[in-house]
């Protein structure tokens, strides 16, 4: 896995395929390799060059335990695109990664050809604030949850009722979560301090980049109404909601997610996407 010196840190990335470039930006505490299960193969097969990377805070990229800001993540994403001479290109983000992409579209619009925001938000409500406080308190307490319990909680938070109710599929997910626990190092703790400040929805009215917002219908971490607010704020943005999946919708219903991505990419002007997607 290659690395580059970006903004004073060592940032690890993967560069796959040939064609027009797409940069995939992962969410909190997750490695860029998660995109390689479904999205990278589909995009490469469709003729795209795909770059994934590990955000600062997520090893083997530098963890930066002293802390960092969303602005730092935006600068890292822009810096990698410039280092690889990709821009202007397409950027796709999920969860925290979507927040990074929407801030990138605002701060560095000339780098972005199209932006896709999956499971995103433009504000912090009471429930999300409480969730973050609880995660910080758990980490700072030094308590270690048993892997089986952590896997069960992770499943409830991130999967849809359809998956939770399917015994075979649910068992497979539990095994995956126990085998691949979420990171617990200082970089993961630093990411817990990243919040969405007030006023971002108003700020997003200045975005002038073709944008697709994707909500996952059963997402309890970042429910679709928060993503729709972002789509309503960004001029000309398209909103698409995918049924039967939770916060891990890009893993839970990858075929539908990939279809929506590729249809949006094929429409360069983004003026007919609403009609195409229904």
C-alpha cells in the first residue's frame, strides 16, 4: 500500500484501475479498504480509476493523537488529489467522509467535478450529540466491551431491520464484526471530537458543484431526513433514498448503491438525473 507525505503526515492510499478518477472518502474510524468490497470493483469495471485512502486518525495513516479538525481532513483529501494529479475529479464520501466532501466542495470547488454524499448531515441534533458524548465517555473510561457485545451493538446501529431479521445474514455480519473490530487507538479518539458546527446548512447554499445526496432509509446513525436537508440546501442537488439498508448501506445494498453512483456519473451536467433516478 503506497503512502504520500500530505500536509505533514504520512497518508496511505490505494490507486486502482484506469480512466476518469474517483476518490472515495471513508467515514469515522473505518479504513479505506472497506470500499474495496463492492464499490471499487464496480467502478473499475465501469472504466474508472479509483483512489481510496485512510483518513488521518486511522492507521496505517498517521493517527495524530494530539487532535485535528475536519478542515485538516479536507486539506488531506485535496492534497492527495493534487499529489496524484487527479483534479478536477469525482469525490464520494460516506458519513464523516461525506461531511469532508461537502466541505471540500465549498472550500475547493475547482477540485471537484461531481460530489456524492452518502449518509450525511449538515447539523448536529440532540440525538447525534448524545451519541457522540456517550462514545467519548466510553472511550475515556478505559472500559473494554466484550467483542461479542460490541458486534451486537454495532449490528443494531448500522444494519436494517431486514438484515437483522434474516438469521443467516445476521450471523454473517456478527462474525464479520467480531473478526474486524472498530479501531480503539488515539486516532479513533481524536475523530470523536469532530462535530458539525451550527450554520453549515446555510453555508452549503454557496456550493456550485453537481451533487448527489444518498440517504439510507433505515439509517439510525444519520437518518435520511438529515441528508435531505443537505440536498435541499445545495443548489441543484439530487436526493436519492435507498430502501432496505441502514448506515452501512453501501455494504448492505451495494448493487443499488453502485447503480445510483454510476447513473449519476454518466450524466455530466446532472440536469437530467432526477428524471433518470425517479
